[in-house]
C-alpha cells in the first residue's frame, strides 16, 4: 500500500475561506449578540461611574470629569436599551451580577485614590475601544446605522481612556497589575454577556 502524499500547504492557503464557519452564529444572531453585549457593557460602565462618584463626587476636578464620562455612558446605555426593545433582543441574564460588580469596581478603585479610579477607566475603556472596533469591522452595509453608533461610542470611550491617562492613571500604585486584572475581567464580562 502506497502512502498518499500530503496536501500541498501552499495550495491550501490560497483557497478561499468561508466568511462564516459551521457553528458560527448567523448574521441576525451575531447582531443580537452585539446589541446584548453592548447593552450589558454600557450598563456595567454606568455602574462603575456610579461607584466612583459615590466616593469622589466632591473632589474638585475629578468629580466633574467622572460626571462628564458618566453622562456619556448614560446616553450610550439609553441607546442600547432602545435597541434591545426595538430589535427584540434578550438582555444578558448576568445583569444583576454586572449591577453589583460594576458598582463595586468603581467604588473600590475610587477608595484606592483618584489615580486608581482613572486606571480603572483606562483599563476598561482600552478593552471597549478594541471591542467596538472589532464590531465595527464585522458589520456590513446592511447595519450602517448600528455601525455608525458603535463608531461614535467607540470615539467617546477612547476619549474616556485619554482622560484617564491625562489624569495620571499610570501613576496609580500597582498600575500594571491593576490594569491587567481589570482588562481580564472586562474581556471575561464581554465573552459571558454575549452568550448568557
């Protein structure tokens, strides 16, 4: 019996790949996941800022910056809340967890100091910037309105990240560890909220 030659790997790499693989969600399901996770994320962000404001609301400068970012997050949340209803998308079942976890993260980092609160903002918004950019790139022309909304919100989240950096986030005690833990938690929350 003669062994069959292995397929030529250079030939295989030139073959067109399907845009969607078996088991991948269809377009409608993929968009529903986007709306669900973005609603959950904006809800979590609003809770983080609520926790930070509970501690830092009276701090000159910092309180005003957090209120500015919280107001933008409120608009984001209202927009995705409307999309959840209009598109008949099931919200995440994990919202009660994000309610408590978001507030706790905001309050704890604020109790650690203004720089730690800003470090929290930088970490979360860095992940959200990447997340929104990936969603924007995945959406086709049939979802132009959603794509525009995501891009507008992505720009505002990047503004929040920049505000944190301008306000000495990187000088927070234990910044590399704090940032890594918050980024990992944010990525896990995204993954879970898309699915549950």
